[in-house]
C-alpha cells in the first residue's frame, strides 16, 4: 500500500484543493497550506495543467489526477512533477489498479515511501458499495464524486447520506460541488456515522473564478472552518 503519512478518519478531515493550473495561483493557494493539491493531467479538461508545477511547501502533497492513462504515462508524470500520489478518475478496473500499484512499488522501491493511489467513483442516486471490495488491496483511498458529464469538477453534490452504508475500512475523500454554501451541511455530516471513514474534503469548481483560478481568500476561510469542523462558524458564512 501507500505512504505512511496517510490521513486517517476519526479526526478532522484534511483538505485537498483540486484543478490547480496557474503557477501564481498555485503558489497563493499553497500558502494557505491545504494538505493536498490536485493537478489534472488529462488534456480535454479545462483545468489541464500545461506549465511545470512551481516549487511549493513540501508539506503540501501533490496529487496527479489521471483519466484512462497508461502506467508508463503516470510514472513519467510522477517523476517529472515529483508527485506524492495518483488519483484515478477514468473508470479503471481492479486489474488496472493492481498493475499501477505494482509499477509504483517497483519504481519507488526502498528509496522513499510508496506513492498513494486514490480511486475515484461517481455517485448518482444510488451506489453499489459492494463493488469497492476488490479495489481495497491496491488503493489507499477511495474518492466519491458526483456523477456528471465530466469525470470530475461538475460543481454539484450528491446525497452524503448514502455514505452511511459505507462498509469499507479504506478511508475516503468526499468530493463534488463542496464550497462555503455547504458549511451547515458539512458540520452536520462530520458529526454523523456516514463520515466515520471520511479522511479528506476535496474542493474544486465552487472556489473558481472565470479563468479557472481559485479564490484563495475563500479557500482560506473554508480551510479555517474545516479545521474547526465547521461548528464555530456554522450559520455565519
């Protein structure tokens, strides 16, 4: 499995800011110190990162987001960008995850902790959680995002109550249209059994400006609220 510094559930979730692409904006958001930043290496995406990732605080883990990418492309991208994790967002099979896990472990070897694999799943009105069991041996996290036209970044939420039926011990990222308007709902969710395996809150499009850069002031407010589990700021945002 992946690195020893995994974020675990049963505590305040970490923050991931995804869809970063502009170097100056990347530096500004990194200064807020989210736990993770996501960079999309899928060319059809409007958030595709074309420039090299600038140097940022090493405590901010860089996650590469891939859609139906080959292991060779993923490994090359990891090396070129010094990524700490991989997010698979393209309907990958368990065999795909196994091949990548083996390739990552072989490539990294004993030089540093293995990179994490995050497997994303799209959620609609229902979700078959039994399908996750086969992935558990190869993935460090699951990620639940709202099903939409795009692999991610569609900008709206799904019913988090579905996660009350989550049967796995694999921690997960909660994604899909999360922003400042969800403060009350997040406060309630984090106190529920549905959140017991929620390790990371993943945000993207709701913090974007028209040019797809992120509003770092709003992100800073959100990050501060998240660290307090949203309870002190409930009904004030």
